[in-house]
C-alpha cells in the first residue's frame, strides 16, 4: 500500500485532503507543521509527501530537502498559491516536478497522484528486474574453481567491457549460453535487448528472414513487413547459437552484415544500419568444418575475435561436486526438500562417470535424484538409469569420444522409448541436431521412430 504524508498548516485543507486520499485506498499520515512532518518522516516509511510551500515560519522546500535526507526514494508534491519561478527552480533541483496550485479540486490531486504512483511502481519493477538479472547473470553463477574456469572468468571479465565479437565453443551442455548471458548483462549494452537465435532450429530460408527481417510482399504470404532479430537487438547483443549449422549461402550474407554493419531485409533493396554486438556459439569444431568446406574461413575470423572455449565436465573433475552441491541447493529449494548431501557411493560414481551431457546432464541427474530421494543423503538408487546403462566410465580410456557419444545417445533413446523430442531435451540439443547425429552414427530408421 502506498503511504502518503500530507503537510499543511491550514487544518481544513490538510484534513479534507487526507480524508480524500484515505478513501481512495492510501495509507495516510498528516502533519500541521514542519516539526510534526519531520517526526512522521522519521517514524514511518513515506512514499509520497504532499506539502504546502509555506508552513507558517517554515519553508516547504527545506522540508523536501530534509525528507530526502531521511528517505532518498520519497517523491514530493508541492501545493502552493504563492509559486514563483525561483521557488519552482529550487524545487526542481531537488527532484520535485509535481506542483498543485491552490485552490485545487480533488480531481486535480487524483491526476497528479496517479502519475506519481505509476512512477513509483515502474521504479520498483525496474529495481526488481535488475535484481533478478544481476542474480541470474552475475559471474558467481558460472560455477567452477578449476584452472580452466578461472581462466574463463578472467576472459569474460575483460571482454565484457570491450565491444568485440565473441565466439564461445564447447560441447553441448557445457554452459555456452550462460557465458553469453554473463557477457551481455555485464556489458555497457546490458540495458538494451539480448536476442537469441538458434541457427540449427530453423530451415535456411526461414532463418534468413528471422535474422534480417522481411519486406511486405517479399514472398507469398508476406502481407506485412517484419523486423528481423538483428534489428530487434539494436544497441544490445545478439547470440547466434549453433552457428556451425548455418548454411554457406547464409554465412556469406552474415559476413557482409559483420563487415558493413548493415542488414537488408528479405525482399528489400534498402539497407538498414545496425548497432548490435554479435556473440556466437557452437559445439562443432569450426576449423575442421573449414577444412571440409562447410564453414567460411573469412566468417570464422570475423567471429573469432575472442574465443572462449568451455571444457567438458570430464576435463575439470574438481568442479563436479561444486556444481552438484549448487544443483542440490537449487532443487531442494524448488521442491521443498531438505536433502543434506551425497553418499560416498554417489561421489565416487560422479567421479568415474564420463558425463557426455556435461553440466546440463549433471543438473538433470541431481534434479532426478532429489525428486526420488527418501533419505537425508542421495544414494545410487536415487540416480537415473541412464547413468548405469552402457557403463560409460573413464577407466580404460580406450573408447573414442564419438563411441561414447553414440552409446550415450542410444542409452537416452532407449530410456525414453525412442521419443526424439524428449531425448533431444535430455541431451541438451534440438531435434535437427539429434537427427544429424543419428545419421552420422548410422542408427537405423527403427531407432529413429
């Protein structure tokens, strides 16, 4: 509830205004002089103060000044029948932009109060939004104490303040999007849009229109012009996720965008200037893609101004339990549970497991375990079957990464009844990428259904 303090040495005005505001649903305090107002300000948290410019021998401007010392967020409204330019100017310097001239109607008061309340609500919403953003995207949410992660923290900290293109590489589930979030929301562009595009999720023709926009009449069904993602991200950042899956002809168009800082909507001959920071990510080896003629070398160098390579979880074993504890706390809170930790058998299992799905898989495992936990510590029986089928462990070291990935995909497909959508979600990839991997590993049509 909004709290309002009414200050006026004319008791009739003070009482009638206070009564009106009280009936309008506000919590109202009143004071008939400067000293009473100061006392009320100290005893109560006031959102809005309505004060007369003249308070007997005291001055409303001075009261506003003292009120701000007590509560810097207070909004003041000055009532006056004696307004002068000098007083208005002095009040303006203190942040007072609302004046009510006597004599006034209650409708005039309501109009001003409505504006102030909207302003207060907007400030509170922005404060809460910034708090959520800061909590979600601060560096501390990128968990890790390994040497690799410390180096990544240092790199992120440096590139945040520099307006350069960043390429984030690493296997699926290593946290590429989290790093992209940290870069944008700790940069000078953080108050502007952060637009994300999954380049592997859309057909080439549709992806072009999504990125650059469409001019009305560009093709059948284009009955109106539509902005592309680059234009939507103006003054902010755009994340081109899974850039390695982009077709060559669209890569050429993207290269021109990066070179010229302009876009050309589909069906248009007019270029639009853009001011957008590009962050790209991929789980593919782009150097190998270049050798195979699947990725443009010139585009690679344009994107790879700064490269942040995220290590797979199996290469930073010291971070596993740190991450696991983080996820345990998260899902204890989410599910209203109070699991206190992990039994030694689980810690050993985590240490010997290969984690083909990386951090995303670890989070899914802990989430599953917390759901089914019946004791105060997580045990092996709480873990999902996928951690035991196939026995994917780093013991002999004789299996290639491709063999491990193939086996893991088979395990997940089997566990989820060959449901492509569910399997892709668990693996942390989209359906198109999963189909490509199944084709790569020669999985049968029966297994794809």
